[in-house]
């Protein structure tokens, strides 16, 4: 039964894609409604405008509280590896927002 399901799954996926294709050949995708918003705070507008173009606010919400270094790496990865349209000058402010809203502040090194 499992093998049959594994064989049929790709065919069913392709069939569902073809059912979403319009007569002019354009495929439409309907995304579910957004259920979460970014937390209030300085820089929320950056996350709302830059991050939500690729993923929902749930992505930040489901992260465990992490230090600034984690958020710096996450923003850098989104920009460099995934092509997120984050201007260089916005990166520090976005990291500040993510750290203060979803992360943990770490004391400066002595």
C-alpha cells in the first residue's frame, strides 16, 4: 500500500498542477491567508516589507530565542543564499528588530 501511494503521489501532484493551469497556459497559485503579523517594535516595518515577500511572519515566530549573532547569520543567509531583496543599509536595523523582538540580548564582550 505504501509503495502504491509513493508511485501515485507524483502523478496526483502533477494532475493538481494541471488543474490549476488556465486556458492561456498561466498557472495560478493561491496562497493561504496570513495568520500572523510581526511583533510591534522599531523595525517592524522592515520585516513586514522585506521578509514577508518570501515567507510568513510565522518563520520568525517559531524560532527559539536566539542571540544577535544568529539573527545576523539568518539575515545574511536570506540575502546571499536565497536572494532576499534586503538593501545592505537595512540589514543592521532588521537584525536589531529581530534580536529585540524574537531573540535574546547578549551583553557586550568585555
